[in-house]
């Protein structure tokens, strides 16, 4: 990638909507909105709100569905002036496999990101919280995608399960994942104190922004230091990046590249400023490449 900075899934549209507002050539890649098998209108409004600590959203995976993606979006990918990563969500393993197979057939699509924070209709558990389901899902997708790399995007929350983020990351890699995305949003909510009703129509949503950055930073460091860096498993870190220092922390913790989500909502200049800041930081550190600084935190 020409840059270690990517735009995160759900924050840049289904393909090129953001390109009218930010030069795609500056970016390492754009991660698309998660595509599901059937079209989804998403949750009713209001479904986004701002808090003092960042953004709270319950979009509900709104997207045009697989058929529309194949007909209208996939043919345009090769014309975008940056890399495009396809994000997938589903209720069943078959959903993921069908979408992954379609994306794998697109020559310009080099990486697929599996959003495994979706509930499995068969068990009610998130795929990413159930090692057995995560293993089967990753293996099935891996077996049908010979042309693309597979990254698994895990949830930051494993409380209430006997499994750590490291356990689940290892399951995904052992099942065939080429890399990991750490992490998805943190479940949260807001209440209107005047009406005494939840601010979001769905009651709860996902928290992103500065508040979750230290949480995700720890998880990236745990996974990277336990096994990922030694095994050369790339990590895409995402969570609360609004300054170049945030991205630099992720790199030092073990991330090979960094996604920006809510930050680009707040200020479209943030990705450009982060890229410029990282370039200057790299020079000051005496590194010939940003990759020389991956995992180089001194502990």
C-alpha cells in the first residue's frame, strides 16, 4: 500500500462516495461498508449521535445487498485511485461464503475483511465470540477465496466469555486468516435526560472515537506481542485515531497499518494530517520505512 492509513468500514460509503471529499491517492485503501446477502435499510433514525468521548452509532449494516453490489459496484472498483477492501457481514456461514466468493472473482479486490461481530442465527452468539463458529466461518471462506487475502475483524469485547482476544485471534489465523483487524466498536448507549428515552432508536449502538483508542491499543499490543508479530501476521488497527500520535502508537504496538473511522467524520483533514505526521515522525526516528517501527514499543 502507498500509505499505512486506510478509511474504516462503514465510514466511507459502499465504494467511492468519499472520493469527492478526500483524495483517494493519499490513502492506503478504502474499506467498504459491510455487504450482506440481502439489502438492508438499517435501523430507523436517529442512528448516529456524538458524545463527549466520540461517536455512537447504530446504523444496522445498511447496504444495497449482494446482487446490487455485483451489478453496480464491483465493476467500478478498478477505476478507483486506491486499493479497495471489501467488508462482509452475515447471519450464517453460507451468507459469508456467497459474498466472499463474489468478491474473490473481482480482480481489483485484493483483501476481504470479515466482520465477525454479527450474531450467528444458529446460536445467537457473535461469530467472533464463539471459537467453533469463528473457526468454521474462516475455514469455509478461506476455501472459496483463492485470489484474495482474508482479514478477520474482531470485537474488542470478550467479557462474559472464557476466551481472550488473543485466543480468538489465534483461532482465526489457524483457520486460514491472512491477517487481523483490531477492533470493532465498543457496545454503548446514550440517554436524552429531558425525554428520558435512549438517544438511538436501537437503544444501544457502537462507540467509536478517542475514548476507545487506549482500549484498542492494549488489544493490538497483546495480540502482536503474544504471536502475531513473530508469525508475520499483519494487523490493521482501528479505534479512535484523530492525531498522528494515535496512529504512531498503534504502529509501535504492532499494527502494520491503521484505519480511521469516526475521525474522518469529525474532520476530513484528519487522514491527510495523520499521514503527514507519520512521515515526519518516521524521519525523526531515523527509520527508512514505517514498517521499521512496527512493534518497536520498548517494554
